[in-house]
C-alpha cells in the first residue's frame, strides 16, 4: 500500500471511529421520550397528566408528548397522534372504554410487541369496550395482557368498586418499604379514589404489590386490595399499574412522588435523590357520561 492510499485508509478509519463516538454521545445525551395517552370520561386524566409531563420536562430531563381523545374526553373513537408511540421510550395510559379504529390500535399493538415499558392509571383496567363479536373485542382485556390487572370491568373477574361516596386509606406494604419506587412515599395517606376490587385473581401471578388500600365508608362488604403494583406483562415488558388516579389523588405529595419515581424506574433511570418539590395540581373531578 503506497503512502497516499495508506493516508486515505487511515483517514477513513478515523472518520468511522469519530462517527461511532458521536453516536455513543448522542445516545447518552438523548432525553427519553414519555408518551401519555389519555381519554377516560371521568377523572380528567387529560388535565392531570400534562402537569406531570411538564414537570418531567422542567425538572427531570425528559421529553414528553400528551395525546388526548378528540374532540373531547368523552369521544371514544379517536385519539390522534398515536404514531408517536413508535418513538416512545415509555407509554403511559389513562383510558376508559375506548373504541378506537383498528388503524389506531395498530400503533398500540406495535408498542406492546416492542416490549418497551408501560404504565397505567385506574380505569385503564377497562381501557376498551368493544361490543361482543367485534373484530377488536380482544382489546377489552387490555388491563390483563398489558398491565397485569383484571381483563375489563365486571365479568368473571368481578372487577368492581365500593361506591363513589367511599374513599381509600393507602399503606405501604411492609416488605416493599425499601423499594426504590416508594422513595419518599410516606404512608399511610388518604386517597379520594374509591377502592377498586381486583382480588382474588389479580394482579397476575408474579406481580409485586407495592401499596395496599382499605375502603373507607364502603357501600358493600369490602376487603383490602392492592392499589399499585409492578411486574412483567404477557409481552415481556415491565409495567407499573395503579388503580388510584382521582384528580384529588394528584394533589397528594406521596402520590406525586410515586408517579415520578415509577416513571424513572420504568425507564431504567435512577430514582431522583432530590425531590424537586410538590406540584400544584388543581383539577376537578368530572362525572362519567
């Protein structure tokens, strides 16, 4: 190899090395993208979660996109922008009884099959409500196959709650007191959410229960139920699910910390040692329609 060819070879090799180094640093510096998917009729998730998203961007080095049912939260058949899930590092769902077209479901399906992490709030146990015999009826079990919870409302799982006038006392499960997700989550605390019954068959086997709820002033005989858990779903992705999520719950500092911590955990990031302070979340509950 003559000197000129050797010089060109070394230059090309150097460019390849520099390109790889730049790629490594670009990946290291890339902020994770969290995509929030909302549409729940009742709990104003389209208002509470944007506040969480803004906090993640301002204080925790993340990028966020918030998707909302169109033209309003009671609209069950359209959530524009779901193609954003293709680039998401974490998908957060707060849905209730949607009937999305199959082309929109395809984006959610592709995300699930990617085995990337996901998070769910409250009514996401019954995120979809297709009529019997519909081609997308299997999506009614989203709560089970995606988030280790009951496969929809009622049914064989007898998924129910203890009355809208009741509320929930929440305690940390002692064995999980040192779980990183519970950093700064001091209990007991009182949540406005009426307790969801998920036992005896859910969360699915292998899930880790984090918080336990006890119904206050229930309208029927009540048992304690887990209200937050982690696990691996049927696709092999790690999940965090909570059956809390009333807008008043988002006013509670321990619940805020739980959510921020869980998002970091889902992304494989260290739980923040320094809490950036309580968020001012003043959102009204909306009666289901």
